[in-house]
C-alpha cells in the first residue's frame, strides 16, 4: 500500500515536504500598511492614472466643502520637486481630540486610519465625492512627505507625515487672521511610483473641469514656470458662472449643431425616507457631424464608465423624443433607439446624489440603482417642455435622429456588403468619361440623362476638368424604394462608384473625386422629374455633399432665337418673350430643343458647360430647416400617395401655367 503513495518498502519518499503553515504565518497589517503593500486596491495601480488620482482625492475633499456651501475658493499649486499644494477656505478638518481615540486628534485619525471621515452619516455633507473614508489617508500613506495645515477659529494647526507615519505632533502654530480651511502639501513616494511626475496640463484640466461642475467655486491654479513644457498656463483663475453650459460650449467650439445648447438643473425626487435625494445638472446638444460624447459626473467625481445616472439620462431623452414624434404624427419616430439618440449627442451630466454607490474606490462607475429613476424623472418633464417650447427646433432634432435611425437600419441590412479595401484599385463605370486632373477643387462631373445627351456633353466638355456620366432614363426613387432595390440599382451603383466617396457609414469626404456634382437634364417636365429623383438620392444618401455645397443644377436653354447672324438662347417661355424684344423688326426663327442630345456640342458648351458663360443653381439644405425639408421630400417622393395628393390640392392654385 505504501508504494501507492510513492514510498516503497525500505524506499525513499520522493514527495517534497509541504512548507510549514501555522499561526505565526498569519500577518496582521495595521494602520496604513495595507495601502503601501497593495496600492492597486485603493487607487487602481501605480501607473500615471493612479499617480494623478492622488491629486483628485485631495481636490475632491476641497470640492465637497464648496458644494456643501462652506468654501468658495480652492487653490492648487504645483511646486518644484514634484510637490503639490491644495488649499480651500472651508471649515477646516477638526483638530480636537477624537472621542474614541482620545490620544489622537480628529485630524490624525483621518490621516492615519482607513474608513474614517465625516461623510458616512450624511449629517455633515448632504452629498460628497469622498465617500469611502480612504482618500486622505491613502494619499498620506503613499506620500514621501505630507504637510497639513488647518485654520480653525483663528488658530493655525500644523502636522507633518512621511509614508503615513506622523513625524510631529499636531502643533499650534499660533493665531491667524482672515484665514480658514485646510491646506495639503504632499510629494508622492518614489518607492511606490518610481520616476513619475505630476503633469501640469493634466492637473490644470482637472481644476478646470471641477470649476465647470460647480459654478459657485473659484479655483486658483498656479505652477512653477520651469515645469511647463506646453501651452498650459502657469497661473489661472477658473470660475464659470455658466457651469456645464460654458463647458460644453468650449468643447463644441465652432462645430455646427442641431439647434442651440440646452442646459438646466433640477432637484431629484425625494427619497423613500422623504429626505432630499440630491439634484442633477445637464448641458447637451447634437452635432451635425462627428462622434458624440457623454461626460458624466457624480458629486463632481468623473464617472468615466458611466452608470445608472447615465441610464436615466438616456431614457429621458429617448422617451421624450419618441413622445414628440407621436404627438407630431411622425410614425418613423418609433424606429428610434438609444443608439440613435447618442449618435451626435454631446452632453455633460452632473448628478449630486446622497449616499451614492460606486464600483471600486476610483469611483469610475455609479451603481446606485435608484439613480436611474431619479435622473429620468427629473429630466423627462423638463425635456418635454424644452421640445414644446420651440416646435421648429424640436422637429429638426427629431428629423436628425430619425435620419440616424434609418442609416442604422440600412447598415444592418447591408452588413453583408463588405467595404472596399482602401488599397483596392478603384473601379469606374465603363460609360464614365473621366477628366484628367485629380484636383478636387478644379474638377466637376456632369450627370446627364441618356447616351445621346452624354455624347453631346462628352464632346462639349473640357477634358481636363469635366467628367460626364450618362444615366439611363429615370433613376430609382430612393424615398419610396426598399434598401434592397437601392443596393441592386446599377445606375446608382455607377454614380456612387464614379464619385468615389461612398455612402452612409462608408462615406469618406477625402475620397470625393469631384468638387462639383452637376445635374444636367433636359429643360422640360421629364428633365425636371429626373433632376428631382437625383436630388432626392443625394439628400437621402449623400446629405454631406448637399450641405457642403457640392451639388448643382445646370440650366440648359429651352429655345434658340435666330435673326440673321444674331442668335440668343432663352431658358423658358417667359424668357423667350423677353428675348424676342431684343430683335429689330423682321422674322425671328425660334427653335425649341427637344433635349440635350439634339443640341450641337458647341451650343451645349456655350450655354451650359462653359464656366465663364453658364448659370448654375446650387442645391442646399439648411440644417435648421431639416424637419421642413424632410416633410417636403416625404410628401412629394415618399411611399404615401395621399401626401402627394394633399400637396397638389394645397398648391394647385399657385400654378399659373402648365406646359404639357
């Protein structure tokens, strides 16, 4: 039997002896030693982010005093030697003996004992960013040097620490006048963080974001000039009466938005115990282009990973916009999802919540379940009033979000169509007569109806700068066609390939091959219909080209008037009558062009294609009129014929002459 366990009869046991494990091996880490042994448990690691988290912890404590109404000014100064100073003019940390640790002052208890502080009961602070009682003590534990001064009741108190251990007793430094509050001055420990140094730019951004988050505070920033290597100011006074609105406006800059910034604040509904739950502030807008962002905070602490307050924020916006669409009779609003709402949204959300719960000490995610309901309830009613207060802007916003929803649906339906590789050779339609120049600022493409017109245009063009793409008859009406039909339509595929910039999610302005896209159709009803179909395609599938002024309508003449050696062209019947008066008495030969294909190339060039002589109409779509334009396109080109019939009834009296 012994052989089964590795020791034969008279043999030697080959199993190594287990290490001893007894009571003496059980370590009890006291005071702040756990922090120095495992700093990652308290600040997330020892990298640059964790290093700067020390500054955030001390600044958060000062901000708590400001939010509670006891401090109005905070100072942050970065000194030579990697030393940071943070001072507030609040009440000052208590320095009287602690009732439980009678030999220690309250200040020393806070700085040397984990989970100690005045923020657990809710009696001293309604809301606070320092919640776990470890911020100041962790900074103390991880600092080679920390000095603290407290000015209370006109007396200045001082104490010095190193790596969490007091170097001095709490000292009475004498009377002070016109000073109160707490000052921390500390240097992070190289034994923990190595050669890491505070970044002036990062600290300055931290101060600025805190000043934006609470409009009642002024933060004075300063830095030793020798430490600044970029455009970070060495001194600044940061105070923003506009709060989050000012912050968002600075982030947006000159980017175009759908309407104006909407900002506000509201108290959160009362908690179950009847006490005030807190309040919420917000500022938001939707950008016409570019990626959006949602920066959220709880009790002035950045929640980079979002959380339950963001969930309530998104729910309020989504339900509000859907309800507005239902009120306006827009059935497409039902397709909108939270993803569509967030697309293009740029927002700042700041919640002040009593007893919040965070994921981890670094507080990057709010997990308080009640925050979702609180924020949604507080925001929803005010969002409804915001929409109703400016129906035109609300309609434009709804139209913008619906566009994103329909684009998302198209992406889903086209997910089997792989995007072309950037290294793949560009395939151009065989019927495209391309230009020789590649300078987008100097090139243009003419979209003409039919091969006959295309032949004339190809002969009339400037081969260096003008390309011609003939299209066969009336293209697909993209406003009423399915995505599958649109994807399979050869004429539209040829057009997209010729332009080179892609559509929808695959749109890339940098790949656009022509600076002007010119629709050139016959000057008759059929030509106008084809032009309308093309404009609908560009508005729906390539709206960027329309908004940025790349789309034009050529203006070919309908008549040519000739008398002897003199000839002029007329655009329409009214223009013909005016031009007739230019001729002297005598017979004037009037010829009507049946189409571009019947115009001599020389005449087409002279009247329609020569940049020096032609007239072009720019097709535009103003963002502030998005809802009105969408309604018009839907009425005239959409799937509901009753809307077209209604439009005809409403505008029939405006028609003065119908040329059939």
